């Protein structure tokens, strides 16, 4: 039986008349890197703050490494490293000075060694002699990551860790997260969907406080409601009415006089039928390929159509 790092059960948080988080449940296994997606105001940050013990839930339970957050907040916080979206830092402190300060808060025994280890881990060494205020935003994020993991937590909660960074900085922080994921359980929120494809095997999508998808990236890409796409290119122009008798085709989009995008629930069967069709009509197929739904399309569909729910 695989042990769980984080277990969220029927979690609810209400602000006034608004349910920011509406009875959500999910589990994260040890060693998983899970992307937490959703539009602004969907409930991502609220959920993360509850998991870290930063704010209380109104209903439901959260366990971190088997410890109930509401019953033993101190012990659960020792298991969690948290990088909030705002990444609050003391800009007048030097990098090492700040990390020593954080290590004191956590009452770490071998502080100097812990600081040097975490500086090395997140790639802060070139800038470690500077004041935090002198650093680029990318290096400030590294300081935030270092502070989040200086006490060697089992679980890292990262809220928009690459927000506002330039493309090079995004790649650098992404590489740090990937390396950390070899030894940690990571839940991170992001608006950058390529980031999820680069880092995660699993995605949780939340919309209006409710989970609308919880599955692997590959399963989500198999399509919403089973719909997939086959792109066919012929050597010669083809009349689109040719596809009318193919029962596998649920939609036709003409890209060019010789190119068509065909929607289908059974791409393999459609590919075979297209090959038969080309032989019967003396047509030449230049290329024939499946196209998975992009994560952007899946995200848009699930966060605008709340009737659609996908779970593994």
C-alpha cells in the first residue's frame, strides 16, 4: 500500500457568502509532483494555505504525513515547506543572514550546514554574498525556495513559483523544482500550462471552489468526452463531403484544400477507414496523424463547462 503525503477530505472554506473551497477531496502520494490549476479566484491559494496550516478550514480535514493539521498544527508544519505567491522577504538582509534567521525559527540543530546545503540545492551560490534586495526576481524566488526547504520538509507547497519571471528564470526555477521532486512531495500552482507538462505526471484542476479534474496529463490529453482529432493530408484537393459517410467522424474542419482536421471518438478506427477510402477513390494520403487535445484546450473546457468532471 502506497503511503500518502497529503490527504484532503471534504475541505470547505467560506468567506462571507462565497464558498472559496467547496467540499473538495484529493490525495497526494509520497514523491509525486502534482500541478494545481485553476482560474483566478478558483480556490487554489486558499486550499494551499489550509494545507500548510496558515489558515483554518471551516469544514473537512487535512492530513500531512498522517498528522491532522487542525489537531497538531505545529507538528504538521514541521513536515511542510511553503512558498507563498507573494514570497515575502527581508530585502535589507543578506542571503545567508536571512536563511540563518529562518533556521533559527525552525530550531535547526546544525544551522550553518543546513544553510550551505540549501544554498547549494537551489543554486544560490553565485549570489549568496549579496543582500536580498540586490537580487533579480529569479534569485529572490530561489531564496524563497531555500527558506521553504531549509528544515528539510517531506512536502513542498509552492504557490505560483514562477510568477513574473522571464523565460530563462522560469526554466531555471523549473529545473530546481524537478530536482527537488526526486526527494520531495510537491504540490504547486501555476498559470503556465507548459510547466505542468514539463514537471507533472498528474494534474488537479479546480474551478469555482470545486475539483473538475484529477488525472494524469496523458489521460487528460486523451480528450474531453472522448473527442480526439485525426489530421489527414491528401496529395490532391478533396471534397469534404467525402467524409459524410464515415460514422467515426463527429466533426470536420478544412485546413486547406488538401488538409482536414477530423474529430472522432475512435482515432484508430478512423485511420483505417481513411486508408480504405483513399484506395476506393484513388486518392493519395501524404500524412495521417493523431492530435491530442492541448492542455490549454482541456483547461478552457473544464473551467468554462462545470458539468464536465474528470477523475482518475
